[in-house]
């Protein structure tokens, strides 16, 4: 028992499944008449937390066996690797309120527990069925628990993984004997060994609950993205960046963007490095959905890509952005998208391996200098395009019908500076590289239809 800013609160640890059964969330639209003091549930966020909780239960099952000096089956370790091993796991305490009691809990029955020396060790509080733990902060964690328990019930009773929406990544619905044993033990540790911290407020009314929800969620300072990415050792793409790109290839990373090109020391911002790899591995704008199951088979190709990138003349050197356009993140995004298209896309061509080798081998042969007229294509007249030898590029870039933003940047002061709208620009830069290396034209069907 304590007094949080002067208000009496309880702090306890309850087995995860027991907490789920004792608690409710006051935002369920089917509960007529209940006072709502929560935001709308985000199912996607709850799903991500469910995967995290399942990962924690697998670790708890392994830890429980270690404590009991029992052998750990190989399937337990394989499951941990598939879900993604990380240095540490923990759920922050869930904040709840017992509405059905007097303020400060004066109507609750309790007993003081004393140590041998007479000092107060703890308090034993007796709760009845009416004393529901109403969740003030933690509804997505609670829903994550529910998704995990549903998953464990399904796989334990049906003996197969769900066809859709499974929390565990698997190429087959079949469950191995080790996995069947693991899910049984996860179900057990969720009821016994694995606990969650619960902060219990007493007798708050709806206005007080809402104020507490506001203060917990709005007064905290959000962690900067670069710091969060630097600290995260669980995401498999982050691990690839740390282990392979930074440690093996020696790529230098800075936490903030370098706006002054003349002060460029050759490093790349962590935010940009993550964004490039998100496209490379997932064809997405962020790495939040990355799983070991998706990332691990793609690591070798991704490493070949970064070996080629670091071999580009000027990359990683002082004033890199003044020496080569390849030091601008949008160009690396374009290259990463091409690798994804020819290595990992479900729509890759039949001879994709040959095309991929042509791309990776050709990266260091491309002229990434600022003076390459290819980058200035949209600012050149038809005559200048012919003179510069880039007139055929018209077959590869989007047509000038106003449907696509063709403003990729400007050549000024001897430097080609690409624009800030990366998502619009890097596909067009990719088209230019396709033309230069004679790779498949993504607009070819359009031109064939027009000519027909």
C-alpha cells in the first residue's frame, strides 16, 4: 500500500490470467449504462502487444524450466527465435480502479502482514466478486492478453495453427510435438509463474478516472525516434543494422540529420538508415511489422546490397553529399526498392535472380556524380536530352500527363539536390537506374497499350 501524490493506492502482482478474469475496460459499446473513460480500442496495436506477450510467455516457460532444472526442448528455443529473441521483456504496470468501494478503500477489508521484527511487510486485502478492476491505463495490454489466451486455447484444442491471424509465424499449420508442449506450458505459466504489476486506485468516480487517463497518457514526453531505434535490440531489422551494417561494414551513424552538406562527415542518420532498410526488407515506410520469420531469409541479399552501396565512390567520406548523389537517402531508397522488387516481391519476374545480379553488380558502375544529366532529365529541353544521350529515358519515366509528381529536385550551384517528398521521388530515380542498367521497365505495359 502507498500514497501516490497523497492518494491511497495498492500495488500488487497477479498471475496474468487471473488479472484478465478480474478486470474490465469501460469502453465496450455493448455494456449499456457503463461510464466510458477510455479511448477507442486499436485492434492493430493490441495485435502487436499480443505477439509481444506471447514472446514473453515463451521466455517465461523457458525460465520456469530453468528454475525447475528441467531440460529445455529444442522446439522451445526455435519458437523463441521465430518470435524474436531480445535482451529483456517486461509489461509496464497496468493502472486500474475499484469503483465499488469508498474513496481511499475504507470499505475494503484488510489485514496487516508483519515481519518477524514487527515491521509492516505488506497488507492482505480481501476482494469480492463485485470488486472489478476497471482498467484506466492498459486496455490494449489487456486485449493483447485476451488474444494470446484465445490463441493458446485454439492451438491446444485443435492441434493446428489458425489459417489467418496466427500470433505465431509458421509456414505450415502443423504443430510439432515440442511446440504443442510449449503452448501447454505457456498456458500454465500465464496462470501461475508469469505475473503482471497492477496499480489499484480506490473509489475513483468517472471524472477522476478520465483525469487520471489524461495525465498518464498526455503528460509524458515521447521518446525521440532516433533514441528509440538506437535502444531497440528486438526488431530483426534493427539487429541487422547494428550487427551487419554498423559493426561489419563500418557504416557510421548519427542520431540527427545533417542539413549542412559542407559539414557532412560521411555518416548517415539512423532514421534514414532504418527507412532505407524498411523498403529493402519489407517495401514499407517503417520496420514496426518486421518479424524474424520475414527478415532472416532476406539477410544475405540485403547484406550484398549494402556491400555494393558502401563500395560506391565517395560514400562514407567527408563531404559525401557534395561528392555523390548516392549519399542522399532518397537515392539509396530507390536502390533498395529495386532490390526488393527483383529479390523479394511476389510479382518478381521469372529471371529475377539474373536481374538482381545485374543490379547489384552494376551499382558501383553507375555515374552518381552531380553532373550526370540523367538526374537533370526533367529540366532539360528535348534538344538537350538528345545531346546528353538521355532522350530514351522517356520510355522509363512516368508520362507527363500531370498524374505523377515529376519534380524530383533541382541542379543548383553544381549540386543535384533531390526534393523532400521521398515517396514521390525515389520510384522515379529507380526508373532512371532501370534505364541505365537495362533492367525491366515498370511502365512497359503502359507504352505497349498506348502504341496499340
